[in-house]
C-alpha cells in the first residue's frame, strides 16, 4: 500500500508527468511511422524497421544539427544526415514523394529529344557497378561543368537562342549538361539565387531541368502569371502555409515561395505539378517542375510560325511552299491578324518574362489560353462529353474531305477530329470553350503518338487501363501540354482505373441512369443479349419485348428526361434546343403554341415538355433499332448500353489500320486545338482560308432573340473561301437560323431530315442536317432553300 501511494506521489509530480507523456508520444510516433511504411518494398525485419525509424525520428525531431557551431549550412546538413544516412532510402520512400515521377518525366522528355543518363548518389553507382559517374561534394554556387568535363568537342547539338531584350538573337554555343535535377535540395540552399543563376551556364540549349521539392504558397502570389504551366492544387491555405513553413524551418528547410517563383522566372516551364504527400495522416505540399532555357522557342521565326498556324495567315502558306520570308508574307496582307497566344508571347518577351508554358511543349497542337478566366472555370474542370454523338461516317459522305481542306470543328470528345485526321486534310482546327474537352483530345493525340495499339484499345476501346499513371508519366508526358498533363495526373486514375472513361464527365449521368434502371428492373441480361444480337430480327424482338418499355416509358420521359436541368447536365441539351423540340412537336400535332397555353393550366404546362421529349425519343430509337445492328455497326448505342466498345463494333479511329496511320511521325502536325469561343477563333482566322466548318448542333444553343447567330454567320462568311461549307445538325426540322444564313451570303441545303419512322444516320438523334455553302457576292440576290427530305433506309443513303 505504501508503495502504491509513493507511485501516486511520483505521478503527481509535473516533471514526471511531462516525462511519461514524452515517452508515450515517442512510442506513438514510432508505431505510426512503422505503420505508414508497412508496405515498403524493402525487405526489412521488424527489428530493422524499428531501428530505421528510431534513427529517423531522432535525427529529424530530437537531435540538434548545428554542425560545428559555425552556422555553416554544409556542416549543419552533414550533422543532420550523418545520424540517418544508413536508413535514408528506407525512410524517404514515403516522405519524399515525387522524386520518381520527376525523374520519369525528365527521362521521358529526354528520350523524346536525345539519349543520355541521370545523376544519382555514389553508393547507388557502386552497387550498380557504374563507372562513368563522378560524385562531387562542393558548393553549388561555385560549380562549373568545364572544371570536370571537356565541353564543345564532338557535340552537334542544335543551335540555341540566347537572350537579348526580346530573346531573338541566336548563338552557336551547344555545349552543356543534358539534364540537371534537384530532388528536395533547392529548399535546403540558403542562397538559392546564385545557384539558379548559374544553371544556364552549364545547361545545354536543349537541356532539361527537373525539380521536386516541398513548398507552400498562396494564390495571391501567382494568379496574375501566365507562364507557370497551370495552378491545379497550387494554393495552400493559411494554416498549411504557417504550419509547414514553421515545421520545416526547424530542420533548416525553407519553404518560402520565392524559390519556386525565381525558378519559373529564369526558365521556361514544360510541365508543372502540384500535389500532396499523404504522410501519417497529414498532407504535405510538394511540387514537380520540368523546365528548359526560357529562350528556347522564342525566336521571331518560331513565334511567327506558330502564330500563323493558329490563324491560317499567309506565313503558313509560305512555310508550306518554302519560298517566302516572314517580311514578304507580312507585306502580302493589309490585315495584321495575330492569335491570342502570339499577343501574350510578345507581352512576356517585352517584360523579359518566360513565354507561357504552351510555347515550350514538344508539339504545338494546343494553342495557349488563359485558364484563370471565368469562362473556362465555369466547367469546374470536368468535360461534358466522354464520347462524340455525331455520325462520322455521315460527315464523310456529306463533306467528301480532300487533302487541301482546312477544317474548323467543335472538339467535343475529339472523336470526329480523329476521324477527319484519317482523311489527312491540310489543317484541322478543333475548338471548344471547355478546357477539359480539349484535354481529352490531347490525351488521345498523345496516345496515338506514343503508344502501341494494345494500350490505345485499353484506354479508348475498353475505357480502362490499370497502368494509366505510369503510361502518363513515362510515355505520354512529352506529348502533352502542362495543363493537360496536370488534369490527367489528378483525374486519370479515377477515370481509367476505377470508373472507366465512358462513366465520367457529364454524359455519365445518362449512362448510369440507364444502367441503374436496367439493373433495378432485372433487364441487365436482356441488354447483354441486345448487344450480342447477330441479326436485325433478333435485335427487334429483344427491343420490343423488354428494353423499349423502360427506355421509352412515358413516366420516365415526363419526369426525368423531360426535366430541364437533367437534360442539360446529363445529355448536354440546353433550354434553347429543348424549345426547338417542343416547337416541332406542337406543329406536328397541329397545335399552336398559343392555343396549347390556353388549353393547359400553368401548373400542367410542364407535361407538354415530357410529351415532346417522349415523341422525340420514339422517333429516335424505334427506327434506329429497325435499321442498324447495334452489335455490329452502331458503336454509338453499343457504348451507351455496355459502357465500352467491342472488338467488332467501334469507331474507325480504333482500328489497327487507323492506328498505323495516326501513329506515323507528324501525323498531327496540321492539328490546332483552340480553347475559346467559336466566334473568337473564327474572328482571328485570315479571310477566305477555311473550306469546311463543322459546328455540330452549337447554333441550336443560341438564343433566337440575341444577335449571336448573325455575328457568327458574318465571321464564318469572312473566314470561308467561296464554295466553303458549314455543316450543322439541329434538333429542329427547320431551325430559325436557316434564314440568317441565307441573309448572310450562304445557300442553304437540308441534306437529311428525320420524319417518324425514318433513320438519317447511326445516331438519329437530330431532326435535320444542313449544309450551308458560301456563294459569290453576285449570287446573293435571291437565295433559295433546297430541302432533301432523306427519310429512307441507311442503304439508300449510302451511309
């Protein structure tokens, strides 16, 4: 009893309580760290694990590391690492995320440009038996490559561009390092300015810089910059900035934003990534940055070439013919037209800033855009369409694309752009205001450029690929813009590993609803039978007996599909297009809109919309089932029913033959991806250069009471050559804007019209297809409308 009372007295002592609490915290830290690293690839016994993390905790949190008390950073670092050098690899695999990704990105960039090696620590060299490696221990500020390597002998690197006021003068120097990497080291260098300043002196003109490090930063620091390569997850909140800056400062690791900012100022950004390391229940911010000399790609010739490619200016024709200089091309036109990308580049060069990251990409498919604008952010980093809903075969039949055609088209999911590319026109301009839609097209182009057919099929045929992240980092990254890479690094695993490509985006709501309904009503097997039907008779029987009564249920149409918000979010049908459907329904029913309003009370007018949508769906699906075999030749509906394509039924661009054509070098050199309004892109096109504009159903979205349609038609007339054509699909049989085209200098021709029981293409979703042809001025006095009411079978249409 006396011993128990004595123990209680000891526990009541505050000093003893602090000691016990410290021991408990230390044990907890050891347990947490061991649990966090429990899945390491290293074959460590339990005892070795305890020993490793005990030394790590002691070295990081308990041991003072002031070196020899001189305050020298090198001595402090030696003291810091000496106590844990033997367990460094075992403890840093989870703490220092991003190192492998950074090296993978650098290697991918270099593989695309040239073959070389990378520097790692000396013990690794010795273990691997490498002989051609030098390990140096010296102040990075005073390092000079020429002290250790013979430069300038036997190298034939491309000529670089050195910096003048505008970065336009060229130099013949071509020696230097091919790769420079800094893995969690920049934050440990007190005087980082001279170190960063010295890098250009020993970096080759075509060299690559890779950095991975911790950071904290507020959006107020970078939001006005257009050269950072994107800002997904870059912002750190106030609490995170204060905590991590103070925490790392204990170990002499500085996380102030100036280090990364100066790096981005001194060099051009190729790829930038912001991420969080989920470590022991906390999220530590880190970044990966891949860059190059900022003068790369900023010569006057290069700027003019890329600008011309975005605007179809005469200089591009001069490049094609290889006979005109830049000055001659400028003199050949009185209108000085430039892209927004060119204008932003000139502003940056005048201020001695790096160019926007899009200028430093390996390919210049993607035209620069300001991703901070509200018009781009309204989409919340999500695409609406994971697949395209227009029949590419019908487009080919109507347009008859030739090798000298210059095509302007809505990007959507990018499927039709790839179909056009198979026909090898001179140029394709893909336009979409939603950045994510263009990110999807970029991914497809990069995949065809870098991957074999089996990977292409997994990604876009099946919609899933378990190795997507490694493909993205190691193979696709050199062929993507920084913004697109950021997007897919953050969304790729959810898209291609967990959900599947075609169950993402706004269109996923429609697919998920149909899938859920079939499962709820026990029709899943019937859907599988329909997707496997080998004859039209078998398909019709399955449709009539089971599936039709669900998809074409009046209750479903009136309550869900007829809901305005659901139509927009799931199917991408805006209110203006819905009104066109309702208008045609009333007209075909012999009821005027005014009389309908008088017949139905205000509370019941919504029923009219449900009826109209139901009739529209009946006219869409019934003829389709009767005339096209889903399992063999209608990949549009096969995808909707089973969430992926089959080896028998898929888009033309997913055939092995198409892969051979699209994977050739320079297959996409004629492609330009614009992230902007259609009107903005058309307005910057050189007059009389376009030959084809494919606007899908975009004009259905416009308000008939606004002047948007007239403005777009005027700009199209200016950009198109005489004889140039505009292809438009509409949910209305006679859309209101036909008359606007006639008044604007076009001849209108309805090349397909859908009436009850007819099928105009394999999608059959639109009521009509129109072709508007630009005519000479003298032919504009008496425009006439030619309507070809195509409502026969697909065989008669030769689709």
